[in-house]
C-alpha cells in the first residue's frame, strides 16, 4: 500500500525546501574599484537574477587605492543570499564581499531629510516628536520644517509614520551605511 504524500507540512531529511526557507534581510559590504560602470555591473547582477535591493549606498573610501564601498541591503532565502555573495565575488572590479548580518555584531545607520508642511497645533506636535527622535531642524519657514533624522531604518520609518498625519510632504533617504563593531576590519582600507 503506497503512502500518500502530504501537501503541506511535509519535512525532508535533506532540510527545508525552497518554499519552506525563511526570507531574511542581509546587509552586504562590497569593496570595489572606483571606476565608471562598476555600480551598474553590481546592480545588473541583482536585477538580472530577479533579486531586489532594499537599500543601496556607495561612496569612495580610499582615494589613494581608488576604492569604493557599496553597502547593499537585500532580502532573500539563505541560499539566495549565498548565491548573491558568490556571484558578486566573481565580478572583476570586486575586491571583497562581506555579509555583515552573519559576520557578527554591526552598526547600521541611515539619514533622512523629512519635510513637514503644517501650522498651528500640528506644527507644535511635529516639533515635539522631532525632539523625542532627536531629529534636527535644518530648514524652517512659517509653513514648513525640514528635519534631519539619523538612526536605524526602523527608527526612521517610525518617525516618518508619526509625521504623516502632521503634514508630511517629502522624504529623502540615504540608504543604510553599516560597519562591524569592535576591532574587526573588513577589507584593507588605507593599507598598501
């Protein structure tokens, strides 16, 4: 007598199947040559394989060695993230790829500029909330404020949601910048 296979909840002795794996957010730090077209190649790797980029920042980090650091936040299964890392490491202008999420404790920060247009009690409430979030007023007029808020993506999201009913008009976000805690160094910035 043949056993019926369970459609839902069946477990494999080889581990979870693709549909059973958890989708996770990972922060990747990629050290690359600072030259034209490198960012396009890195982004092309993601889009060509159907991976989404949640956050992207890039800047030169070593002028003498002509190196830039790209910080990417992407979401996928552990297998997807591993494939992304392996494919990034094969690109010619890439020097190193670090998955900060699995490397150990790290700090992530983002900066946002948030414009609020309001008057009266809503204006006062916007200032009160900004003070709680330690947001700075970087521009002010009789009708509007531009707040600068720095912190985790979650903190920025919370600030934006609280500003929405108070006259939120515009948002500019930098994306995540991240670094390992303690004496751990990723890459050889400044070392020849």
